[in-house]
C-alpha cells in the first residue's frame, strides 16, 4: 500500500512517506506534495486510486492526527520500506538496485512514462505533476514503451503510404484522397533545405 501512492502520484518516496493529512484538499480535489529535492510544491489531482488508498488507511485506523503514515516518525522506517521494495522485487523476479533495475524511485519513472503516454505526450502537464522545471531534468524520466514503439511504427507507415501514393501514380483519381494533378505537382516541386 505504501508503494501504490508514489506510483499513483509520481511523488518521491520521502515526499509520500512523510505526507500529512492536511495536504489532502478533499473539497478541491487535489493533494499538495512538498518536493524535498527541488523545494517546489505541486498539486496532484486526487484521482480515485489515491482517494481509495488514503480513505482505506483512515478507515482502518492506520493514520494518526497528523501523518498518513505515522510509522514514518521512526528512524528505521525508510529501511523498512527499502526491505519491502527488495522483497517485492524478488517476488516479481526483478533485479533490485540502481545499478540493476527496479528501486522505489522506479515508481516515479513509471508514473511519468505512463502519464506521458496517456496524455499524448503532453510534457507541460506531466512536468507540472512531476514537479520538473526543465526538460533536461525531466528527460531522464522518459522511457520508450512497447505502445510508443507501435504508435511510432504506425505513424511512419502512414507517412510511407502517403508518400508512396505519389510515386508512379498513373492518374488514378481518388487514390489516397489525391487527384493526379496535385500528386504530379508535388512530384515536380523542388524544395530548398
């Protein structure tokens, strides 16, 4: 449950583990994250998945009057979370550690990559939610996906079909929605680069 919130908010683990209940603005529909690394605060929509996890913790008495995760007050809590991540990685048969692959911070990478894909690569919106101010720092979170590869292949094939429709066209009106006259004029135009 601890790890579902960083996965759903893109928050850094330390931002999530020490999140206070007063950071949830239920009536306005967002949670405010205070970025420990960049000192920037950001508001993340209270998507249903976040709302469900938080409400469940409250309902089950797993919060206190201040913190969503009150055990975060203990000095060894971060280590306990790291152990839980290693255990989860082992169960999922993933290598663990920065050099090898999965870490708790991988959840932030996954959030950003998924959100980019689902927003149609709206970097502005995703940067706002992730708290990044520059494309340079944001770019390390962008990872190729299988869906992205498929979409890129389809896009390039569409371009190939369009351009292929101009080659050797014999005056077949209506082919690819083009008529012979416009196709021939495009073939003979020279473009300076």
